[in-house]
C-alpha cells in the first residue's frame, strides 16, 4: 500500500486551492483581507503559466444565515442614515431581495490577485465567503457585508473597478456610512 506523507497531502490541498483560485474570470474590487482594492496579491505573477484545472468546490453556496441577518440589519441601518448611504443601501437591498447576490465559498484569481467580490451594472454580485479552503486567513461576516456594500457603491455611483482612485472613492463612501 502506498504511503501518503504530510507533504503529499499538502501538495494536494494547494492544488485544490489553486484550482479554485484560477476558476474566476473578471472581477471588480471589493474590500478584502490584506491588499487595497479588494484583491490579495499573490506571490505568483500573471506571467507564470498555470494549469487550468476545473474547480469542484467553487460553485455558489447558499447564503449563510449569519450573513443573511447581517446584511438585512445593515440595509436597515443604511436606509436610516439617508443620503449616499441610503442610495447604495437601496441598490444593495434590490440585489439582495431579487436573489442577485451569489456567495462563493472562496476568493478567486484575477490575474496576479485574489478577488473577494465583483459586481455588474445590472445589480448582480458575486462575493467570497472565505479566503481559501485552508482558511489561511478568515473573512468575517462583517468582511462579507463590507464587500457587498463596496460592490453596491460601484453599481450605484457608476464607479469603475480596478483603478486605485476609484477603489479609494468606493472605500471612502463605505467608511463614511459606517456610522
């Protein structure tokens, strides 16, 4: 019987993470763990060739109950604040109530970065619940809701994604509405 060592298991685990991370396509930025613009920079540059393995664990997951409660609470708070907060809160609520928010289990690769969220002008949003399958860093419920808010700001105010100044503007609006 072949022996499986810890290093073999580690290699298999990292292969799974890489497959999930490479499964994404385009993404706008959202608040995430370490890097500005909602993307965590990885050590591998986009020029590094990668195998495009299919990801079996990257499909959408049901929105966790704790996230559901947190986003409903946050929508109510944004409405109560008025102004820009209420404006993007209405977009967030519309996306949420119409089922346009998709939660993926993990962040995904966009070039040399890992993305935590993306949004489309029609209100569709895709967000990551966790950073990776090994839980090397954890996204809290607040992180996920902040990503939703960030994406709603992009949609509401037609702010381009991936440009430092526009990401800073989206983050500024979200921070101003934290109360």
